[in-house]
C-alpha cells in the first residue's frame, strides 16, 4: 500500500478564528496533478463570480499558490472543514511557511521517485516490478 508523505508545520500567528482561538498546526501531503486541476477550477469559479472583488483577485499568483496548498492540507488543528478563505486570512509569513512546506514535500517526493527508478535505496539493487 502506498502512503503519501506528509509534513506538519507550526505557523507563527496561524489562522485566528472569530472566537479568538489561533490554529497554528497544519499538516500537508504531497501535491498531485489533480490538486492543481482543482486549484485551477477554484480560480475559474472566482473569475466567473458575480462578485467583482473575487473576479479581480482570481488572477493572483499568490492565490493560486494558496489554492494549491489548500488542496493538500490534510489537517489543521481545530478546523473541521478547511476552506481557502482560512488561508486568505493568514499573514504573508505564515502563508509563506505553508507554501514552502508544500514545495519541500514536492521536491522530496521527486527525489524519492528518482531513487525508486534508479534502484532500491536500502540495498542498492535495481527496483523491479
């Protein structure tokens, strides 16, 4: 069975809920192509929105990065249903931490794939099917 690699990070400020509670621990998984497709679809919905403000931010590179990260969040302490709106309320520093963790996971996954293709990382033997 294939297990996706995850990474838990601690945010500086985190998402501060209306009740004043800060949610600072986020767990992300390795991004997949489907996540990018879903992020693109979310931005397309914003571009088609009747809300002029939402339409105007839909082309933001920062929002695309957050939408991608949103698709890869598997847990955020105390938030049952994580929404893109939660990420949009983060500080730039915290958003940067999430995006950095997202890119780190992606790079580590690529390195793992290279090792699997070149041979067994533990024994040095070539991987077989």
